[in-house]
């Protein structure tokens, strides 16, 4: 009933909505029982402009959330008369930097979760298994409570990247005015006349770029188009595929050369212009944990607005690479290689000088192959040539159904052989292959043992390295020390024994000085890690013991002969590649254009002269001279995976353990004094407690020992329940970080994400269960 002067007694009221495209504010009369879809229908009728509004949705700036559930009412969403909503276009352009530091501009859905946005981006870029990637911000001082930075409505500390480019703004303006024509004069006049009104409506919201009305292709077809300076638009075939088909072998994507073979970027340029930073301590590595975006929230909910100057980074977040196929994953392999390379050059991960020289030799080989196409083509007699031949055979015989089945089986066999050769896969894949190998080998009634004389040293504080010679015997997963071989043969009393299950194996190797050492971090009954050092005499002895101890640390014995032989062969191959060749094929004088600073980390340049480093790189390059471009990159990834701390995400937290009995007040005071910052690392197969200063491993928990985990969002704590002491431990982000909530969410996503990836099956046509991912990563806002 209307009583005049716009006074109603039927419970209705006026709702203010800003139309972002036209920059006008419309007031429509609604009630609490009006559903979201009805609100948008009334708004479109009130606008009275013939446009395709199907790509628009309601955004609530005060609550920092989208209102996308069209069947819910305003009362269910808490919208009242004082609320001021915005009618936003959901698809818009986003600036993005790829792992190889190339900059792209992509059209994405700002209302979808980051997980869904990454899937859409990877579909257009031609990257399979997008669940391994995510989006992050640049590292900035605002993330660590050191100053500046805007804030989001959900408690996140947002920072804007330092690298900005004016050409993206000019491109965006020219594209919005000139795309497919349009009445530019009328649209400009509307924007100018409504600037004051929009500023008064919400002065805190940054303005989106102006768009010419009625010229953009809306709907699912324009989900994520790619546009970048100097690069062609991706093919339309990628958009015709279902979102779940990106994991199948039939997915080829758009294999443009600029994504599969990245341009060379000098290290100094990457540091000054591309936003990379050198990391000098474990604390700085822990700072990276606040830069990841929340996978369960949309971009706008995390402060990323269309038209802003911020550039997001697309990076591999989970280093459990699944089914790397030489035939289909040229782009994926290259992007992994580039990200791994920059992590080593910026000292995000530590390695020895010899390992750095071997990695530099592989990088040099890939660089030479990329810049010498004729040589790359002539040497392409390996897996790439066989893959091309297989692809040609499938194309010629595509008409017959039987031939298609045979081709699919051949591709599957080649992929399995590739994974077995390069040793790359996730936990479930490795477990299935290990079970297959164990079923093929004959039954072993007695478990073999490995024995021999080794030098032994148990490091203590303020002591010299005094190695003693003992006779070692590895039985099952236990390492026994005897004074001599006679005592071991008679099963006499041993000097000491170590259970190697869940032990950490760190090589202490130097092929130049013939130093063959093994550092072991062994779990004791008290729950702490004990460090012991072993020293071998020869290369073959070192390979045998490293292979056996590595199996024992995973709970395997020498009865798994196939696994042991495979590990032994892999170790020997690695030693041969790492050993310098006295007479390399290339000389230092023949490589004047090579800058050593682009191939090794800065700490190596400080320790050695550039000419000596280049000589060492060329001596190891002679061992990888026969590899083609793709094989060099795969071998680089494989060598990186052999590093003890590869792919570890660091977190600076307050660490507490549960107690079996209540503590007294004095014990509580002592425990509170001891409650200082601890450094934790999350890898693809384990969680580690590390020393903050040295980075040494203090304790390790495998995911198989993890019973459950919970997240308390009120106090921002992450609790783990384990199958062995300590049965419970609680991790609280350090107050050093300004955004403790984002650290807690990233920690939950790292642990839950790796568990989610371990559930993948060998079936390549499997679908990605986004609901399961959000459930395992502790999402608060995910709706089942």
C-alpha cells in the first residue's frame, strides 16, 4: 500500500545498486523475500539499456562477497536497506606473469574461486594437471608487518607488486574503446556525467576500466581468452574442451613456441625488472608463505579488482608432478623447468657447488639446443622423435577404431616408460609401480642384507670430525654397527643400532675430491632426530649404501630387488653425470657470450672465479652433450628432485605439543617461556621441523603417519593428530606476520593439497574433485 511520498507499509524498501559498466546508481524497490535473481531482473528492467547482462552479478563491497546464489533471498544473505550493492561484470582482464617470467593478459572470471580460475587459465595455456598450480602475489614488506599495504575485508594483508607497466593500461583503454565498434561518444559522455555520483557512492573501491556497452562476447565461451603483446591468441579449440578433459592424453592445448621454449632472461634483468628477489635466510623463505592466494575465495574477495595495476604470479604450488608426458607436456615441462631454475638462481633452495655446476651444465645444454634449431633437430633421435612418429601414425590411421585403440595403448606404454625412466610422479603412482615391481619379482624367503666397512662419526657440539671404522650390516630397515666382520658373522653384541625408517638421507658428496659421505637424520624413541655421518671409500660402495638406506627410510628392504636395482642404477648414473670430464668438448675460450652469473647462484660466484666456474660447468656439460632440448629440461627437473630440500614450503610458527597429563602452573610458565618461533617445512611427502638458523632437520612426520588435521579460524591455529609421539601438535602463525590468517590458510592448503594430490589414480581421464580439495584444505566458505 502506497501512502504517498514513497512510503510503503508492505515491508518493501529501496535498494541502491551501482551499475559498474554505466557508472550510474539505480534504486529499485525490493523486500526481504525478494530473491537475488529477482533483484537482477528488476535492475535490468530499470536500466532500460539493451545489452547482454548475462555475465553480470551482484557484488557487496561492505561484506566483500559476491551474491551469486540466485534462489536465495535478501534476508538469507543479510541484505538490508542500508546495503549498497554493485552490478559487476564477472569476466574481465587480468595481468599475469607465468613461471618463465613472460607477462600475459588473460580474461578470467573474477567471481569464481582461485582454484577454478587456475583451471581455466591452464586450459587455455595448454598445461595439463592444473591442480598443481595456483596464483600468488609478489613478496612485499606489507606482508610482514613492516609497513604499508591495503587490507581486505576478510583479514588478509594485501600488497601491490612493485613492477608496473604502463603499456597494459594503454592497451586496456584502447581495447575497451575500439573492440568491435560501439557508440564511443555516448559511452564517454555517460562516464563523465556519472563520475561524481559513483565517487560519492563508494570512494574506497578502485574504478574498473571503462568498457563500451554491448560489444563483448558474454557467457561461457569468453571464459578466459589470452591476449599478450607480440603473441598470437590461443586457438579456439581449447575452449571447446570440457573442463575435466585437460587431464587426458588427448589434450594438446595451444603448443605455441613462446610457451614451450621461453626467451632467455638474464638474471640481473629478472631481479630488477621481473620482480624476483634473492632469499638469504630461512626466515625470508618463510615470508613466501603469505603470498599465495586463498584457493577457496574469488579474486575480488582477495582485493584483486579488474583494472588494477597489480600483476599476479602463476606458479607451481605443489611439486608432486603427475604423468609428465614427453609428447603432450612440452609447455608444462618448460614452465616447471623455468620455475625450478629461478628458484635455484635466487637461492630459494640450497645445493652444493658440484650440484650447482651439474644443474648449470644441463641449463647450458638446454640453452644451446634452444638457440641452435638445426643441432636440436639432428639430435632429436630420442623420445621426441618416437613421439612424433607415433603421432603421425595415429593421424594416418585415425579412421579405424582398432587402430585408435592400438595407438592409445602405445601412448600409454610410452608414458609409463617415460615416467619410469625419469622417476617423476606422485605418491599413489609410485606406490602402484612399486607394487607392480614387487609382484613381478620371485619370492624371497630370506631378506638379503648389505654389509661392509664404513667410517662412522656422530657429531657433537665443540668436537672435531673424528671418524671411526666399523663393520656395518643393514638387515631389514635396521643398521647395525659391529667392531669387525667376525663379530657380525657370529651375531655378537653390536656396538650400536639405528632404525632407518622415516630417516632423512642427505648426500655429502664431492666427486672432485673423491669424498663420498652420507648424512643421516634418524628418528629416536624420544621423537627427536639424531644426526650421524657415514663415509664410504669408493663410488660403487657409496651408490650401494645410498640406494639401500634410501629404501630403508621408506620402509622397504633389500628383498625388493627390482626397487634396489633401479635405485642403484639411478645413483650411479647421477654420479657419472656429476663427475667432471678432464677434456670437455667445449672450451672456455669458445664460449665468450656465456655469462656465468646467469647459470649459478650468487654464493657460488663469491666463492669461485668466473673462469673456474665456467670450466667446471663445461667439464660436466660433456656428460650431457647428447641430450636434446626436452631431455635436458627433464633431466634438470630430475636432478632438482634429487636435492634433499626440493619443493619445501617454509612456515614460521609457534609450535606446541600435547601432553598426556595436565601441567602445573610452574610447568605452564616454563612452557610459555620456551614457546618461541619454530621453522616448519611442508614437502610433497612429509612435514618437517627445522632449525631456524641452520635449516637442519629436527623431526619428520610422513603423511602416512598423519591421522587428521583441523583448523581453528578463531585463534588461527593448525592442529595435527599423529599416529606416533607427539600425538598432537599445534602450529600458530608467528606474530611476525601482519596477515596470520593467510599463513594459516596456506599451511592448511599445503598439507591438505598434497594429501589431495596423493589420491590421484593412474587413470588419466579422472575428473578433478574441487569439492574434495576444498574439504581437505580447510575451506570455511565452501558449500557442499
